[in-house]
C-alpha cells in the first residue's frame, strides 16, 4: 500500500497558503482596476471642465459655419451667445424662441455637441501647482494613490507569475488524503494523484509567503490633497508617465516620429532597449529618442532645451553597456563638465571619469584601462588624441555640438579625429542651427556624409518638409509643445519702466558719450542706483511678489557690474552670481545652494554663461535686465527654468525703459524672432544669422544720438554732460 507522507494539518496549511496568495493576486488586480478607474474618472471631470471653458469662448456663430441657415442673431438676442450656452440650454427652451422652432433647435444641439465632442477628443490637460482647482486636486490625488500602490500592484503581478497553475484541481485531489481512515479505501491511482498534487503545490509555493503583501494591500490609506500636491511637485515625471499610460489621448507625450520616414519609424520602433542601471524614469518621447540614437548610430539630437537630451544620451549609453560595450566619451564645454558628471553619478550606475584639469592625462589613461564614461571638454581634446589605431570607443557624445559646425576649425577637427575610433556618434544641441543650410549640412556631414550630400541644394523656405525628410536619418528635433502637452504655461511680460530724472540724465550722458554698452545698461548706471533706478524699483517689486507666491528668482544680465548690483540689492537673499569666470565646480555649488534655498531667493547669472547647460527648475520667475542681441540667447536662459520637471507656471519679466534704445532693440528682436519662427522652427535651419549685427548697432546709435539732440537743447545737454 502507498504510504501517506502528510496529514490533514499539512494539507490545511498548504491550502491556506495557496488561497492567501490567490486572494492577494485578485485583490491586487482589483486595486489596480479601481485606482486606474479613479484616475480615468478624475481625468474625465478635468477634461469636461477644460472643454466647458473652451466652449465658453466659441461664439454662437460657429454653429452656422456651414451656412446652413441657423438664425444665430435671434439666438444672441435671447441670451445664447456661445456654443456652451447652446449645450447647457434644454432643446425645448431653444425651440420655444420665436423664429427658431423644433428642427432648427435640434440642429443647433447636434452641431454644438459635435463641436464639444471634437474638442474633448483632442483636449490635452495641463496640471500645475499654480492651478489647484477642485478638479485638478482630485486628479492629482487619484494619481498619487495609484503611484503609492503601484509597487504593491507590481509585486502582485510578479506573485501571479510565480504561483502554480490549476490549483483548484490539485487542492481537490490532495484533499482525498485528508482523512486517515478514508486513505485505505482510495484507489492506488488516486493516491498517486493526491501525492503528486501535494508535492506539486508544495514545490510551487516554495519561498512564497503572501501574507505580508496581503496585509500591506489592506493597510493602504487615502492620500490627502496636501500630500498629493507635495508628491507632484517633486515627482511630476512619474505622475505624467502614469497619466500617459492610463489616459494617453489626453496626456501622451507622443512617439510618432515627428517627421521620420515610415521605414525609419518601423526600425526605430523595433529597437530593443535594456535600461537596467538607469536610476530615473524616461518619458515616452525620451524612450523613442533613445531608440532613434541606437538605431541610427550617428545622429544629431536637436530636441529643444528642457526635453532631457542628457538623460536620453545616458539611457543610450546604459543600453549599450548592458549589451557588453565598455568605453564611452562625452565631449562638452568646460562649464558643464561637473553637471555631466553629477548627472551620470546620480541617474545611473555607470562609472564616470572627469578628464579635466591638472591631472587630465592620468585620468584619461585610467579611463582607457578601466572603461566607463569619460567626460572632457573641447579644449582638452588636442592633448588627449594619442589613441592606438585599434582602440575603440563604444560611443562619443558631443554636447553643444553647434560649437563644431565649422569643419575647418581646430576644435571641429579634434572632435572628428577622436570620432574615428567609434561607430556611434551622438551630437546634441538644444540650439537650432541658426546659420544657413550649407553650414547645417556641413555639420550633418560629419555624421552621415551620404545623407548630407542628398540634402544639399534644398531650399528650406520653399521645401521645408522635403528638407526635413532628407535629413531625418541623421537629424531628430522635437519642440516642447510637440511632446510636453502638460508643461506649465510660459508667461512673458515686458516690464516697461518710466525713467526717473536720474535715469534720464545718466542715459543722455551715455548717448552723447557714444558708448553703446553704456547705453544698453540704462537705469543701472546711476550713481545712487539703489534709490533712483526705475528698473531696480521694479526688480524689487517683482521679487517681493515672487517671494509671497512661494517662488524663486533667476536674474539674467549680460553685464557683470549689473549682476554685482543685483547681488548688493538682495544681500543674503542672493545665493550667488554665475559668470564666465566661475569654475564649473563652484557653479554647481551655487546651484545646489539655490535649489535648497527658501522662496524669495535669487540667483544672478551672466546670460551667456548661466543660460546654457544648467537645470534650475526650482526657479519659476526669470528676470532679464536688458534685451539681448539674439532671440535664442534669451530663449536659452528661459529654458533653464522652463523645462521638463517644472511644475509651476514660469513667469518671464523683461525690464525695459521707454524712450531709450531698448524700444528699437525690442522691435528688431521681434522681427528677428518672426524670421526665426518662419524658417528655423519650420525646418530646424534658419537661412541667416539672427544676431543684431554691427551695422545695425551703428544705425541704432546714430538714430538715438540724433533723437536726443533734437529733443534737448545744447545747453541742457552741456549741463548734463559737464
């Protein structure tokens, strides 16, 4: 007779373990369903609110756009002035209006509902910490609850994969042996089945104890509104990734290729990634960018500033490392070496070697022998080019690649010499190529000469789409509005200040003196600037308002003496000044101090130094002290704060004085920006440089000198300039 090796108590314990695990899986699945449904419902409510606000702005005349004879004038006379008014008014009330009737009322409703449906279908939701409406708060709370439980839900999914299958049948067979006396009467075949079922369940449940996970699921508490908003402010990427997953039509950051050919799209989509070791979460568009980098091998990633090009580069390196590659080189401006090293260390498990400073040669040799990621600057390359012919680099990343667009420059030649040792090159720049097409084609020619050759001679003004198609195998660019529908609003304001008497007197002296740089510093050159500068008065007012609203402030200027004055104005509230002479390590220390500083804190930066390569999302107020020569310089500075991860509306204030050259400069900049929008944003290659040239500057000066001499008498001018 077959001996029974287990008793009723063992069967009971094993059955209880199996049922506990299965119940835990079921509860986890139900929790996942419930939490996702809560998010969907909250999104629907938020979308409805946004749609209502939009419908309130659409005049009732829109329902007669097809000239179908609806008497919109009669509707307006009876208080129905917008499409929303039609939707909220019952059809019988519309029909009762004299001159409308049943058929026309029904048509009004049908058309209005169709308009509302189209708006809702395409509506993208924007969530910011500045817009804590009831609907947005409920939405943020629902996502926070989902994220809080997500780890447990994932554990439940893993548990489900580990559990033995068809447990009901095994438990039924196993229980045949639960009674010792009954065992004697069980047929031999069924005894064997019972023992096999017991052993199969016992083996399948080895190492599985679902009770702790079950208890955690039961103990999940509700998330408060304050807790949810706090979580959102520090973890917005996870929030939007969850929303993209659950309700992609209202939040998707997109992965449609943005101009790539069908052939490239398919190849990119099928590219495999292994991101083990990456310590941050990628957005959908970033995953797509990483696949493009890996698939095309030699490319220029031109994503607009703030979209996370550094993270995409790191993810590409991680995936290659996980596939067995071992040597990677990052070439960047010296000012951002520290930032690159910190990003690599904090966002990945990659080994990083800083190749810069006194011991750069020793560091370079260490990297050659040990692998990992070496980070160096353009200027150091000339001393680091002695690589054996056989030495291979897995990938070379060239940051701010527009610095090497001139192929005859020494810097460009050094970069291309080092790139002879690799089959993978990633050029990166957030600055659209602002010169003519031939220069852009020259840069692309460093990567894929055959593609660049095909793009030659294509006019970007007449054949923009054709040009983009030609360069899509090597150049990939996305703008913020393409992929970050949720990015907070960018609000730009021109703060026109009326000059004080002291402002005006100093300005006249500067104009007559004929020094253009002095003229540009209007209102910052007064002897008693603390008390007599109209711009400084406005600067203080903006900072006070920002502090009261819990914001931090970035102040940009081209001029060092202006930044020194800003530092004196704000005293201990100013955490430091970043300019071209501040070493990279010190620069990062200042930013770290600013990140941890309280609301109302100020960081002052020279616009050409602090406007590139830095991430300062903790600031949401940007003040520019004087207009710059080039639209992109200001755009770069603004992008330090207005980028992925920003959860507040970004307020940009340009300090300007009336009746000065700043009026003329702003007009020229506006015209230049219009040109740039027409060409650069259309084809990512402007036909001409956007900078105000020396001839224009001379013309501005001559016009201003003439205006001042016409406005003031010689005696007045002598009195002011003596």
